[in-house]
């Protein structure tokens, strides 16, 4: 099923893994990403994700088009202009899919010709929260879908010495506790940043099940960490792959 | 253009045709297109609002369907006109077009197919010793090729011959789409293969004295030649050639028109015959479409967007009659974006391996070809253009204007502008809604006539009626159809 499992480390990539040894998978992500590996690492399929992490983590439907977007974003030879263009497209798709996780009610409307269309309606009063800085890249995508949505921000910094993540700044709409929250953070490699951010949200009275995490690239380790810590939170990502494109924020904002 | 608009009827189908044709054409005089209008437009029948041109291509109102409900071509009617030099062939052709009153007529002249002369022949031509009236002076193979393609309804590039340099201009004239083709020239009946392509053969027989008189007048005043040279050419080449090659072909003619263009009785007879022939080939497309394919399973070429709650929610907004225009546009745009993203995923992809900044290889996919272009069906399709531009950098956009004739209910083609090498492109054809599919079918037919392979076309639409899907899928099974929702029937 999973040909290049996350446990594969370079030369072992072709090793077929029937194993569900999570321990091994987790340790593998601490590998040194510096050396170029002979075989490409393959990301997890939706079935594996469902089996391994439960149904609260969802993958964007991986069609060829999405695969191309992922490829362009990961390619180190992609120009910055292309990178931003295609990243924005992927973000748009992820946001659209995240919005699908919001609760809705049935709603019948009358069409101009007088027929009744059995549609549905989303509750108003959602809000977005982006984790500074790379999460801000996703704000525009959210605004393109929901014009007047309120957006809060959290700044999480990791200490240079201890690598401990801590929240430096957080600003939310006052009534965030009564809203559905779309938490935006594109790259998760350890998941620590998101843990801190969700904790802040909970301190502000947001129930865990009201949080939807929009993410582009996630490592299996991060997925495991976050799912374990917050089993009720919904997570939407486009790819579960042992190596996260950590250059995302740098390249998107042009500070590389 | 203003004066012509005045004599134009208030019919909504004819007014856009005029402005669409004329405004771009007049300004860019050098561009020659099928849809172009010559510089001497006259309105023969103001009630019909038909535009006439003096010499080349004549398009009038929109073009009704030229294919049957299976999307297959109905062959255009080809009229061949033969006759000696200056016998009045062109006049006869123009009179026929005028009286026919059929839109989408193409006039093809044999003069376009003169061979390119080498230096020696060019010098001979300058001293009036090259025989332009001999069959060898024409590129018959090219002629057959062009005429065959035209008859198949395909787009062709017709060479433009320069009588000064005796070579072909680098620019060619694009001819596309005609229900009637009129092919005229001095040796149109010479080649037996050309003869086979002609549905009707007319020989214009004019008295040699009159022809010589006309020729003298034309060559001296319009082509700047001297009397001596013209006479020499006439006696040495034109006259013998007429006797040897042109006059004998009179035997092939279905009808011989004496006195050329003045012979109104003969022209009336011809026109009557052509009308009968066209009626035999005609059909009502929309009716056929609406009556077929009931209770059939959906075809494989239909790709419906995965119905997520969001998409349903968007549809709720779009369909609700109380939605404001602003909201309607906003939510349609979101939906269109999703449709286009999905359509792109249907193009062929190839696997690649790329290096990442993290130092690992990443196995991904890239689109096989970057050559994608969008073609929108005006007006509704234009709303989707922005979305295509948003997802494909620097994409080329072609446009096709198809309007429904309010009287007959048939779609009519008014205008088209497509990227130059569209046959090399993958095409996303856009129309916001597809009801019976008549307009979309016409647009697909246009693309096929421009040599775009059927499998390279994706039809993207917000909303489609089942009937439209069936018609299109039946006629063009390889065209992929992408839409966000399927309705049993459409309500604008």
C-alpha cells in the first residue's frame, strides 16, 4: 500500500512497508535532510492517512493538477514569481476545501423561474486566524472566498537556544469563542507551533471541535502530534510527506 | 459604419454582427480574415441587413449550423464558374451571391493559384511572353487541396498572388466556413479532379470582341500596361489558349450563361436551383437536439465536479432569486474558479522528479504541454475568462460569438477570433451555461474545423442541462465536458 513509507530513509525508500510502526515513522522525520537521496520519497495516500490518523485529518483530492502545483512549489528551480503564483492557486484550493468542513443547514430557495432549489446555507460568523508569518500567505486566499471575514493573528516564535515555541502576540475578534475558526498555517514539520496556537485559541474560549486547521504541507510526525493533542480538531492539508518544504515562507515573502 | 447601421433592422441578431465584423476590420486593413468585409460594402436588401463585399469573402448575418445533430459536416454547395478572360465571371458570381441571399458564402478565385515564377519566367512575363492562360501556369495540386478542405468545411490558408512580383505574398488569406463556395477562374473545368468537387458548373460565354474590349480597358487602366503589350499577349496567348483549353471545357458545364452578368434570367434560374439544393440539405438542428436521448445514462465524457457542501452552498446563492448582482458575480466567480481548476486536471500529465531546497528528490507531476488556450463563447463564456487567466499564466484567449436566431431558434455563428496555431493547443472551451448544447456544438465544430483534435478540447461550464450533455457527448465523444452541476432541464 504505502511504497515509500515515511519510515524510509534514503536507500530504504523502496522498502515496502506493511508495518504500522508509528514509532519508527516518527523517528525517521528527524533525519538529516541535507544529503540528496537517490530515490524520491513518496507522500501518503488518503487511505493511509485515514487509517493512520483518523477521519479528522483530510487530504485535498490529489488529482494531477494538484500534483503539479505541489511539484512546482517543491522544485528548487522554480522562480519566485512562479512560486507565488502557484502557491496562491494551491492555497485557494485548500481554503475552498477547508470551508467544506464548516457546518451548514439545509435551505430551499426560489429561483428566478419560480422553481425551488434545495440548497444549503452556511452559518455566518466564522473567522480566520493566521499564524504569523507564513500563515499570512493564506489570508488573501481566504478573503477571496469570504469577502468580509474577520481575521485574527497569532505570532509564535521559537527560542533560538531551546527551540521551544512560545506565543509572542495574539489578537482575535472579541467574540471568537462563539465562532468557527479557520486556523491557517501552511507548513507543519513538527507541529509545535500549531500546538501553541491552538492552546491560545482554547484559552480564548474556542472549543476544539470548532477549529479547522488549513495546511498545505504536513509531515507525518506533525500530523501525529497534532491529532494526538487535539483529536477533535479538523485538519485539512494537501500533502502528508516526511520532508516539509520549509523554504515556503522565505520564498513566498521573498526574504530568502 | 454609421450609415449602414441606419438601414439595419432592429433585429437583435443582425446588429451585433455588423459591429463585430466591421470595427476590427476597417482599422487593421492588412489583416485578412474569413470574417472580413471588403471595402465596398453595399446593402442589397436592407430588410435583411445583409452585408456585401465586392470581391472576396462575403459573410452576412450569422452562420446557421453547417453540421447535423451528430456534429458531422453537411458539405457546402460548390459552384464552379468558368469562362474566358474578361467574360464577366466575377460579375456573375456577385450577382449569384446577391440573389442567393444565403449567409456565409465564400468566393474563391483561381487567380490565387498562379505558380510562383522564377527569374526567367518573370522576365518573360514583363515583356508579355509568359502564358498566364495555359493550364501549366496554375498550381493545380494546391488548388485541389484547398478546394477539398473547403468542401470538408475546414479552415484553409489561401495564397495571395502578387501580379507585380509574380510570387506569393508571405501573408495568406484565411478562409473558413461557408455554406456556399463559388469558385471562379478561366480554367476551373480543366482538371478532372476539380470537376468532381463541383456541385454545379456554370460557363460564362461572352462574345470575344466584348472580352477583348473589356480586357484592354482593364489592363490599361487598372494594371498600368500599354496597348501594344496587351494586344500582343492577347493574340499570342490568350486567344489560342481560349480556343485550346477553355472553350472545349464548355462541354462540362451544366449551364451556359451567354452575355455574362447582364443575363438576369439565367442567374435567376441558377439561384433557384441552388436554393432547392440547399433546402434539401437543410435541417432544424435545435429540434433534433431536444427530442433525442431521453432517459439515457450519462456519458463517460462528462466530468462532474465533486459535489461538496461548498459547491452546493454556492449554487444556492447563484440560483436564489433574491441574490444581489454583486453577490451573484462573487459566488459565480468562486464556482468558475473551481470548475477551471478541475478542468485543468483533466489534461495529460507526466511524472517528473524535481530537486527540492531540502535536498531530497520529490516525485511529482507536470503538465505534458504548456500550450493551453482558452476559447470563450460570447457573451456568457466571457465571465469565465478571468478565472482561466488567474490559473494559467499568459494564456491565450480566443472568442467565438454565437447568437440564437430568435425567429428560427437556431444558433448562428457571427464572429470568431482564435489564436493563430490553435491546432497545437489544448483548448478549454468556456460557456457559462449549456442548455440544448447547440451553441457549444457549433463552437466545438469550429475548433475541429481549425484542426484542433477532438481529444484536446475540454468544454467547461457552470451549469449544464442533461439534454445538452447528451447531445455534445453523442456528437463529440472525445470532448471532455466539465461542469459543476447538472440539471434535468435548464432555466437560464
